[in-house]
C-alpha cells in the first residue's frame, strides 16, 4: 500500500488529520542489523512524528514499528511501516531529535 504522493506539495501532504499519541516506537535498520527506540507523538494516514536519539540522513528510509497502547491488558500487534525522513530537528542538544516521517508502505 503506497501512502505518499510525490506529486503533492508539502503543505497538501501535511493537511491530513494528525492525531496526538504517546506510543513507543522501534526504528529498524535491516541493512545495519541494529535498532533504535523512541516515542511517537503524532500519527496520520500519511506520516508520523517521533522523538529519538537517532540522527538520520536526509531522505533516509527505514522501518518503524509503532507499539499500540495496552487496552485492557490485551496484546496487540504493532503498526509496521517503511518510512522516509522528511525533517529532523534537535530537541535536546546531542541527545533527542524530532523526526517527521512520511509513510511509504504499510508492512504486514
């Protein structure tokens, strides 16, 4: 499932309803064999914002797993997606970065 539309302007792409969330995320880099962790602060059908210690390259692509909050003790599967870095801002000097990520594919 493709989620991004390269023909849309950045303003149009951000027009999707953003839902504030507080979920743990795992950033997975299959080529490197390592993972990083962070928190998802908002989510839309087109992208998400996360805070993490990882500093990405511009336009870098990787996998993200968003862990849903526990609901009544029931275990739920994470949302898995292939994403592209659209922006990166330092939040806490040398320690915490906010990444704007575009969803390219939803993984199964």
